[in-house]
């Protein structure tokens, strides 16, 4: 709902439990009045406007009011250089070199529903009844530039989305040096900043810092959202827990260079901005041209971090992801990569696929090494035609044999990359992203294709379409294993991302039956932008179950389990050399899009029996895991245990996973897990053994049997253990 007090130009956006209020100030710019828990609408919120008493050194923005300085006023979309010394939301530069702008309110319009963003991923609505959009029009009369600030509020979600459009109506070009998708001024800084940081093989670890006066930020300058920082952060009150307290979440629907900046000023007020990273960015807006920023998402909860996460999970799963696979249960796959690497032939792959079918898998994925002369990672990227020495019948013949065995067929691609040793490089060296007459850096023995070039985009769409049409491909793993270096122009990283989105839009539209999974050396591009085209992401190249506890726990702050690829791999693990039980590996991978990544042909009868049992268990609980409400019960970042839980919407069934990292001697009374999200009045049957009411389980919890105190020399380690609990309502 959007309420407008026309007389004093106040705008009140109301969601399920959220209110966002701003106004047109006396200088014609927009001022922020309130953001937080839903409050009643009234016909005047002018008492929410605050400006400090006049002090020494204040620079007045309004000559008739010496206390009116933008330095001290909460604003909606602050500009550079006109009495506000904090980081601005935008900076435009005219041909005369001036970076001063003065956008004044010109009008507004409200409409039901939400428009798509041209060329960009975004949230959406399937019906105009889901919510409303407010567009505020502002104009700078000197620059002859129009600005549209767009706000969308969902009726039944605690979410507000924002983006910005600029239109050059003048006769001179305007350079955009900075354009944030959202800006939010808050009246205090009593917050902790939660963000997701890491690196390859340890993506999205949870980091927590108390806000302090000055700037704190996360960003990426790598040409991708990156494994190192994620375009997502939370501001939470110090006393906020998973289950109680206030928190605000921010996410960017974008896959390239980003900045999420939090500034606390000398009056202890907080400004949050998020958008395209202004580092090494400049966009020239020619006369008559427009520019649209990516979309920013703001979510709110006064019921704890887990409630905030559920808001993001539902939004990303239901109104960011699209297509045939959005609401479908995802297949259990097996991937050959860690089983064979580059060493395989057609018969071996068919034998693996046949064994996979016998064990109960539903999809077989052939990873890297099937194309060109690809026998290692030094050659053939870009040559997307089959290696006939390995696959004498081509991808078509292999795919048909795999499907004939009774299992679906998937294929790996890395379309954005090119090897120096390739036919494509020989034919088109000018397609490589780089600076002419400069040495190019080498990353993973490969270069990047310049997706800002139309002919490159057309080649990728055409060559992949040929493969998709000729073979029975049901799944594509879309990899990207190199970040940008030697960037020519400051607008190139954004043009690259726009080019990528154009390619993905065409392919996912033409081949809606294909399930696309995004990968970037694992989780190096796990963001809302990619989820718009590919509803799941390979969470990390690290398949070690114990490291995955932290990776998947951190990822769950923003992203739902259905978006996380999670596989069982061999031991010793190929990333950590750790040995964990098959049971624990299965139980960790169970809380995501489940699969295996090892050599099924090496299984003995005992292992085959165990694998069938685990696959049957996942199939039984798949809809619950992929579409249920996810709860974090215990954090691996805070102790020696982790525990997760999913509950169906009717609170009639649930699944609990409990993981203990290292064995503890004489553990005492703390060997239990307290559940969440159940109906306190309902009775549940646990693992077909114990009956208990929801209120018991959410207060006393499930108490574990203690292991034997003494072990023989032949006992297996008691480290890295796990337990699973199935709960079903007793009717």
C-alpha cells in the first residue's frame, strides 16, 4: 500500500509489517522521515522531520533557514557537493567538469504491480494485486537531466525494492561517476553489521562488526560479485538474535562490481548505500540516452535474523527465480568431475550413468573435458564442439545413450572464457577482454571473452544453441573461473554484465526446459542477479562436509536451500584431505540441491546399499527441504556444533539435522537440540519412535543418547558425527 499526503508531499509505503516514509523538503529534494516497523498512517508526519540547532561551522543549504543544512538531515537520494559531506548516492559530471547537481521534485505516479527493468534482472510480481510501485520524478534544470526514483512495496512481504533511472534531455553528454541503487539514512548507529566474506573454497563465512563512526564497507572490483564479498549485508541491533529483535537486510540484484557502504557521521546517524561500485566506473550518457541502475532490495524484521532470512528466501525463490524450474523439485544428480577429471571416454561415462540410474540418481552431468582438444585446463575453451577421440558419437550420441539408460543428461560449459590454445583464439584474438599492446595476465590458463561486443554475444548464443538442440540436454552447469584484469574502459565491467544478462535471457527463454546451474569456481558469483536466470548455484568447490557447515550456514542468511548445490564427494576430501563418514557427508548435503561427485563404479555392495538408502531418504523429504521454511538452530561459527531445520508451511512435518564437529569427553547435559517453527499444540512422531508435542520440542528439545564412554582400538572416530530427525504430525 502507498499512501500520499498530497498537501505536504509525504509518501508512506506500507508492507506486511514495514513502513517507509519520506517527503519533499523545502528545497525540492527528498528527505527521509522514517523506516522500520509498520505504523499507522496519518495525514501529517512533519513532526518526524529533524534538523539540528544552528552550530558553528554549519553551511546552510537554504538561505532563508540557516539551520537547513543537508549535512545534518536524513535524505532519500543525496547528491555530491551541496552542504552534505557524507558519501553521496550519486555523482554526475557535466561537460564543463562540474560535479554539482540539484535535482528538484517534479511529480510522482503510483501504479499497481511492478515493471521489469530493461536488460537487468529484478524482482517481479505475477499479479498487480501483489503490491504497488511509486515513481518520483526529479529534474536538474542545468544538466537537463531527469531522474526517476522507483520504489516497490509488496503487500504480503516485508520488502521494498528500489532503483534509479536517468534520462539525458540536454544537448551535452553527462558522465555518471557514481549511481547507487539504494540509499537509506537511519537516525542512530546502534547496529552490528553482518556480512558474508571469504575466498575460493570458503565462501560466505559470517562476519560481524559493531558500527563505528566513519566508513565500513564491502565491495568487489573483480568483474563479478565474487567469493570474497557478497552483495548482501544486515544491520541488526546488538541484542538481536536468530529469534527476536530488529534487523534490516540489504541485497543487490546484480552480478558485477558492487559496493555496499555504511557510514556513521559525527551526529551518530547511519547512511547505507548499495549499488554498482564507483571504483573504476564511468558511464557517458549521451543526449537522449537513459541509464537504469540495478535493483536494490531492503527487507525488515523485528522478529530476529531467521525471520529476516525467511523473507529473503521466499522472495528469491518465488519472485526473483523464474521459469519452469522455479517451483519444480530439483533432480538428484551425479557429476563425474571428481571421479574422472579429464580422463574419460564415452563408454566410461555411459557405464557411470547406468550405475547412477541403478542406484536411484535422476540426472548424470558430464563436466569439463568433453570438447575441443581438452585434456587439461590449458586448452580449447571457446571450442564448443565435441572431442571425437573421447566421444566418437559426439555429445548427441553420448546424450542419447545416457538417456536411453533411463537417466537425464547434463553438460558443463564455461562460455565466457577462451583459451589461448584454441581455434576460437586463432580466429578471433580481438575478442579477448584486454588492453591492446599490453601484456595480458593469465588466470587458470585462460582469458575472458569481451561480452560487450555484439559479435561475441551472438557467437556464444549460437554455438550453445547448437549443442542444446542436437543433444537431449536437461541441465547445464555454467561455469566462470576467472576474474577481470586489464580492463580497457571504465564502463566495460558493467557492459560485460549487461552482455551476460542478454545472453542468459536469450538462452533461458529459448530453452525453458533446461535447468541451468550457475558456477564461478564454486560460489564466486552467488547473487540475486544470477538467480534470476539460473535458479540454483554451485555453492562452493569445497565439498568437505565440515567446511560446508560454515559455507551453507552463512549462505542461508540470504539464500534459500533450494538455491544451493550440495554434493557428497569421496574421502579423503579433495580440498581438505579430511575423512568423514558417508552418513555425515549425506546429511550435510541433504540441506540443499542434493547430488554426488565421485566414482560410483568403485562402490562395493555395502556402499551401494547405503547410497540407495540416502537417496530414498532425500526423495522422501525433497519437497520439504527445497520449499519449506529453513531455521538455523545452532551455528558452526559459535561453537562445536551446527543444527538446521526445515518445516513445511502447515507445520505438519519437519526435518532436523544436527552436526557435531569434534568429539567431547564426558559431555554433560548439553547433548540436545532445541527446535523451532513447530505448532506448540501439535503432537509429532520423531523417527517413528518417540511422540512429543511441539511446545516440548521448542523448549526442552530432543535429548540425545550418549555414546559409549569407552571405545576399542578398532572403533571409528567420534569426530564429525551427525544425526537426522524426521518429524511427522500425529493425526
